[in-house]
C-alpha cells in the first residue's frame, strides 16, 4: 500500500521548468527524505502533493486521492508543516494549539502535543516572542495536532540548536512508530540519515537517485579510503576490499596498525558527488 | 451544529482576540471614532447646525457611528487580509480541513462584535461627556439596527474584495486609509453635508458612507432636523436601496476576486 504515489510529475512556471519528470512512491508508514539544492523542485513537488499547486502533467496520489480535487475529509488526514511561517503572532502557544485541534475530527490532546514539542514553559507566551527554533516547534505542533496519517515536513529543523534537533528527531521517530507516513524535505544530511527509510535526491526537477541512506549512490559498494602511519609517514590507499587490506596491514605490523582509519563516503559526500555528476555543484 | 458553523464560531473568537491584541488595529479601527468624537466634541462644543438647538457634536456623533461601521469592516479587513496573505495565515488555513465559509463567518462575526462594542463605547462617551440624548422610540432603534447590519455586511464584502488591491501587507494601510478619509470628507462626517459643493454630494452618493451617515442622523437627531438635509428628508428607502446594492454587489465581487495565495502563486 502506497500512501504517496507520484508518476512523471511536471510543473513549469513561465519558461522555468521547476519539476521536470519526477516519480516516486512512499509506502504507508515509511519516511522518505527529499534532498536537493535550493530550486531543485522539492517545495514545488511537495506543494503539489499538499494540494496547493496543480501539476502541468503527470499524476499525484496522496492516500489514494488526487490532491488537486480531494475534499476536507482527505485534508483531515494530512499534517502540513510549511516553511517559515510568521502568522498567529498575537496568540499564545496554548491558544494556537487548542484552536487548531478544533479543525480535526480526532486530534491529539493539545496540552500533550505542547509537551511533546517541548513548549510547556512557553505555553503562555505570545507566538511573536518565540525564538526561531521555538517557533518552528510550534509549527510542528500545529502540523501534527490532527493525528495525521501523512505528514509533510518542509525543512522542519531550520534554526534549531543541536539539543532541540535531537529532541525533534525523537518526536518524529515516535510518530513513525505510530505508523505515520512522512515526506521530509531537508538540507541536513544527518537528519535524513537518522529519520528516513529512503532518501530521494532531486536535482533540476528530476530524481537522480533514490535508495536507503546506506545504499544511495552505491555508497555501500563505494571505494573505502584506508589510511595509516608507517616509518613516520602518513600512507593511504583507496580500495574496494578494505577488510582484506586491514588484515594484511595487521599481519605486517604484527598487531596494531598505527593511526589506522577506514573511511567510507558519508551521506553528505555521496550526495555532493551525485550533484556533481548532475552538474549541480 | 454543522462543522462549518462550529469552526466559524471558533474562528470568530480567534479573530476577536487578534483584533484587540494588535495595537495598530485596536487603535486605528476600534478607538479612533471615540478619540475623534472627544476632539471634535470639545472643539465645536458650542456650534449649532441651524435647526433648533441641535449641536454639531450631535451631528458628528452620527457621522462617527457611521465611520465606525467603515473602520471595523472595510478598513479593518482591507488591511488585515493582505497581511494574512503575506504572513502565511491564509496558506495555512487553505491546508486545513476547514470549510472555506468558516473563514468568512469568522470575519463577519468579528466585525459585528467589534462594531457593537465600539457603538456602546461611543454612546457612553457621548452621553456622559457631551450631553447626547439617546433616541427613545423603538422605530429609531429598529432603523439603527437594520442600517448597521446592511452597512456592516456591505462594507465587509467590499473590504474582502479590496484586500486584493494591496500587493503587499506592509503598504496596505497606505492604500486603504486615504479611501476612508476621502469618503469621510465628502459624505458629511467632518462637515455638514449640505455645506459641500453639489458635485461632491453627488460623488458621495455613489458610496455607502453618505447613506450610512444620513440614516444615523435620522436615528440620533430630532425628526424635524430632516428639513436641513439636501432633499428635506432622511430618504431611508433610498438608503436601503443603496446599501442593498452594495451588499449584493460587494458579495459577488468578493466571491469572484478573493485569493488565498499571494500574487503569482496557486
């Protein structure tokens, strides 16, 4: 069962092709991260799925329905966290979350949601007075209050400090454990690696790779970089068989290899390599 | 209760909170008529309008109540909605399982409640400090009620429609306040209407404010004072026709032009 199905999606603004030909599926309960540079088509793709924009070509299905024509019952099963909102400034956190709970037939308990996003101490503060990270957490609270089956998160942790980011990740993992399907767009590769079951890299309006964070871009088969120290010199070697090399080194040194490091490309390096091959960076 | 009405009621409360907490809106849309009444009432305390001993303050009070209709509905919405379009409010709402009608119920409800509170404040200040006599006959209060309702509805719809004119939330007040001021100067709010040049009177007759001020004078001035009106009568029938046309026309235009997203989106 797919919660989100996208086939050959295309969207053009004037003579700018924002989304060229995008296809992907997100299974029910899965978390897919959309990665890509600014202007690659992430937000346009997401906004088509959220029903904000109409595609020029191709099909999109969210929970089995066309977002362009689906009704309010369908909307009540979605949660949307948009980028950089500045609305609701004159209300308090508590008033906002309680008010938004009223739109949904089966919302979470508003006070529990405030607790989950870590805003209990700010519950009586005006939203305009929140810091960037606190404001983002409020947006997340308003996105999840309706107990969504599908949650869209557009750069949710921008402006978070490291501690807040880890708390946020734990929250998203709880939602995943509850079976929520999540489409995440982010610029943080560690966030994608931690949360996503699969990542899709989008560049110039096309998906250039889509796989698990461990396998994307043939990462698991990529050459490893082994480095060590010998006779006071730093030595290194690229190899497809790092285990064999380390074993030989261990035999040669008769035990510990000085300053041994085995490095496989990180998700970030793989991502940048993928974009480089696409002429994006 | 249907979902549309339930959410609409919840939005009225939310809208009112935001209306009164936003200092600019509370001052500009809510308190301004009272402030102007105190200033004009004090400056022109002894001037009369030429009928018995009716004072300019009495004449001005009718104009301020009519202006209050324009402030709480047209001026309020034509400034607030472009801000909502820019700061993400409308986009967020469009993504919720909210019946679109609930949003407009929220706006209309907010306008009505704010206006009622404003009128009470104007009348209390008028009675306490400027010896304003309140009408005693039910007929006058009935006129007051239907004129207020038609005035609020027409100016609310026009405000919603006008909200597509400002391209940005920031400059909205500069595009709205002059419209309100010009209408006030030409509609017999700051000057006695019959003292204005005839072409100006004719111009003002095209818009709701002239009819609102005239109808409010019929409520708050003695009946005999209608001899000093341009036509020698309060013209309540014509007032109903003019406000009715603006209400229906405003509704149809608002329905046609209202946008949830900023220009170039959606």
